[in-house]
C-alpha cells in the first residue's frame, strides 16, 4: 500500500469517527504513535478541518461548522457519456498541497483569458476541472468540454474520459482548493456508508457554470 492510499484510508476513518486520539488510530492501523501523528499533521496541512483538544481527555475533532455545512447535502447518480476536455494542466507530487493551492487558481485565470481559443466547445458557459490523485502524483486540468480536440492552443492539453457512472453533488459557497477537497472526502465517507464504492483510479470532475467559481457540481466516479 502506498503512502497516498494510507493517507486516504486514515482520512476516511477520521471523517467517520468525527473525534479521535492519535493512539486510537495508531492501534487501529497498526502503526506507531509517531507515524500516525505525522499522518494527522500532514492531513491537517492538506486542509482537513481538524481541531486539537488539549488536556487529559483531549484528542482531535472535525470542526463542527464543517459537519453542519456539509450534512444537509444530497447527491444523485448519473451516467455521463465520453467526455473530452481541453485546458491547462498541473502535475505535482500528491503531498505538494500548497503548490496546488497556488497553481490551480492561476490555471482558471489563464483559461478565462484564453477560452476563446478553444475550438469546438460543447457549451461555452461551463468550465470543467478534471482531477486525479493516484500513487504519488496529483493531476489537474482546468478546461472546457469539446466535441473533438482540434488544433490545441499553445500550452494546452486534452484528455478524453470514457463513459461511466458518477455520483453528483452540488457544492455551493467557498470554493477554495481546501474546501473542495474537504467536500470530496466528505462525499467518499457518505458513499461508503450507503454501500457505494468510488473508483480511485478514475478522474473526478468539478463542473462550474461560467466564470463564477463559487458553485460547482462535483462528479465522483463509481466502480
């Protein structure tokens, strides 16, 4: 099991437990206290909304405001046909979360200024973020869906995704990279509780309407 996979497992368990101690998780995952503490610190740095409680009975908790804001959302299952996206690409080590927080907003800014260069757009009102966290690499494309990729503009790439089933969740409010990632892991926990399995080898889609990036539909791929 890679470190990225282990971090995903620990993160999912944290969202499920809501409150925990490092010792509890260390015993559950059969690792040392120091190793689990390092995992928790890395997850906190990646944007997981953890609150540390000091004292004899202290530990960690998911921030209540986060749980309340996410708790009322619902999702639906859809089958999306083959999807081709053209846009700007970002690749970095999975743990380079701060780099992603800086670079991805810049991709969207550049896409906005050069969207008219993209040929054969399906709908110019919509923007699509395509992301994958696998092994040690985080891959993200900020782009526009097209019917067929022709004459790619300079510095842009294209990606074609096969038809597949997704769970779709409408996220509104703050759309910082950390907030979107929080919503993603919240959804994974919710799917797991309903007996659904997401496909970690497939790309997740973030669909925005126009240049207003404060609302999005998140598409989580299912197995």
